[in-house]
C-alpha cells in the first residue's frame, strides 16, 4: 500500500498559503512519501494551481487532486489545465475528479445537479479522450457534442481517478477511470462495498485493477487523548457528513462519523489501523494530519510528532 499525505490551504492568511503548501510538499518528498493529495476546497485555493507550484520544488513525489468537481468547468478546459500542470510537474499529476455534492454544485454554483452519475460518465468520455494524446477530441453523447482540435499531448500517462461513493458511480469509475478517491470510507465499506464493485466493473471493461485511494485523519496521541482526537476530527472535518452521498457511504461500514475513521493513538495503534485498510484492499492511503492541543505551539508540536510517526510507519509498510 502506498502512503501519501494531504496538503491543503486550510485556514489562515491567503498570502502565506502557497508557501505553507510548498513547505509541506518538500517535507513529504524528503520523508519518502509516495503522494501528496491536494483537496479542492470549494471556497479556497485552486488545487491544480497548487500542484503546478509543488511540481516546481519537487522531483519525485506524485501530486494528486482530491478532487476537482466536474461541474465547475467544461471537460476540455479541465483537460487543457490538467495537461499543462502534468507537463509542469514532469508527468507526476494524478487527476482526481468528482461529481461533488448538491450543496456545492446546486446551492453554491447555481448549476443543475440532476443525474450526477450520468453527467460524470459523459464528462469522462470527453476528458479521457482529451488526456490520452488524441490530436482531436470528437465525442457526442447525451450531454456533450465536442469536436475540438487539441495540440497538447501528455508528457506521460495521466491517471484519472473518480470520487465514487455509491454503486452507480463505482461502476462508472471501474469502466472509465483508473481508480477511485474516497473520503468517509472505513475498512468494512472498502472491503465489502467499494472493492468488489469497482473491481468487477474494471474487469468487465477490460481495464487494469483500479487504484483505491482512501483518505483518513491521523493523530498520534496518548490512549487517554483518543476521545479528544476523535472529537476534534468531528469538529473540524465533520461538515461533509451533511452530504447524503457521505451518509450513504457511512451506512456501508461501521463508522458513524469522521471521528470513527480517525486513526488515533500510539504508533502501534496507527500502524495496525493502516494495515487494516491495506487488508481491506486500499492501494493508496491519504493521511490527513490531525493535531490536538491548546494553542498554536501545542498544535504545531502535535502535528510534527504525528507526521514523523506516519513517515516512519510508511517506511516500514513500504
């Protein structure tokens, strides 16, 4: 199982966000991680712009989006941007895309959110054609009629991963993508729901075994601090639970909320949780570092301890 870390804009001064993300990716590459995953927060820094910057200060580590909403721009526009970033990053982009949620697409962007799986399927027909090196994208389906010359070829194969939570979207991911990017999926939902469905769809479509990227919060702490870590995860990461998509995914597993998904405790406990995700069929783990403490100094120290522990575990499991 490959292990990567999330690095996003989070909160704070806009002028310092880029520098903080560059510091994070430098550290991740030096620590030996496989991937840095950049969330596309709907109200904040552009993930692909962040990856273009990250590519300029690194040479090895894969750089992934988790995930770019497909409704926000035409597939040709996204392909052009992704191919440009892929070239700038020397062929190290993993493009995670997704249909997002009603409260982003409909309520924030004012766009229709009807039949998101069908829309995503049609979107991927155009996107896949555009990033595969074709000199012209010629696709006609129920949503798009595209006849677009394209002179920008990929510098290396560009993996496209689809955020897929329900059965229909997992089938689309298996048929038309290189894998899936998950959030709010525990070990049982991965093993019993995600892996069988996406793998079957990929096999029937004649595609290679899909990558399965699972994102989880992680906090190194004492046993008597585990409840505090889970409570903090629920407080700062629990907004996504309002989405029916995530609620349905949680129902496939044992976790009730993001706090239950948090790998919290000592090094042995975290390593055991990582191993359970690997045993469930996860190919890539995306770690969201979760510090605990009172005040900035304690939070910074907690994050530093957690990330060093995660780096040591990643080296052991590699």
